[in-house]
C-alpha cells in the first residue's frame, strides 16, 4: 500500500507524534489537511506514553464526514520500504497503515498514515475532557510524560499555523 505522486516521492501524513518527532529524514515537509477525519484522544498507549499497567492516551483519526484534520505531509524518496516497516513497528499498538488524501495549499496527494480503527485492541473510547486530562496527568512511558505529548502536539500545530480545539482545550486543562 504505497502512496506516490508524479515525482516518485512517498507522502506521509502526520497528525500526532510524527508532527513533532518524525524520527526519519525527509526531503520536504508541508502543511496539509485531511478531510473526512477528526483527531481523537481515544487510543491507549501502553508502549510510548504509558505502560501496560497505566496506558497513556494518544490521538488517532476517526471518520467524520464534516471534519478536517490539519497536519503535515513529509515527502521521502519512494519506495521507502524500510521506513514504512519501521513506522509500522512504531505505530504497532492498534494502528493500521492506510492511504488517504491530504491537501496542501497547491496540490492533493495520496499519503500513507497510521490510524487506530474503532474497536481495535487498544481503543480506549471517549472520555470527557476533565477525566481525560486527569488520566493523562498520571501517565508516562518510554517516550515521556503523556502531558508532554499533548503540549508538543499543540506546539507543532501552532508551528504549522494550525490548531485543533480538542488539543488546545486539553492542553489548557493540563496547565491548570
């Protein structure tokens, strides 16, 4: 499942930790939007921002016809088989590699991304903001404190001149 454009580059859509910690070299990064998806903190993180005993919460994309999600496209040389395998491993806790359409200011691209579909083994469902904030405050894992994940995501979106009301409200709650 590869997404290429006419220049033989692979586009990778980032909307979560890949925004602030891609962990790979890339040719170019551009602000992009994926329509038909909403960002949600409904995925447990037993391996990065939490532990199996106290899994953190990280974002995934959920289908939502009226929603748009701002993020970034990273362009790498295709076919990038090894990079995709490494990202499959990084995004292993319930995530699946998919291809979606993401738009920059000038172009539409078929892009690879990872989403955790509803009902996967690590789907934690919805929590009201206050409960989500309290949970995230308690969690930390090998990749750091769960609250830092939220703060880094908020900063990465701001750097792209983008925002997400859920991320902003959650970050504000965590600062209180």
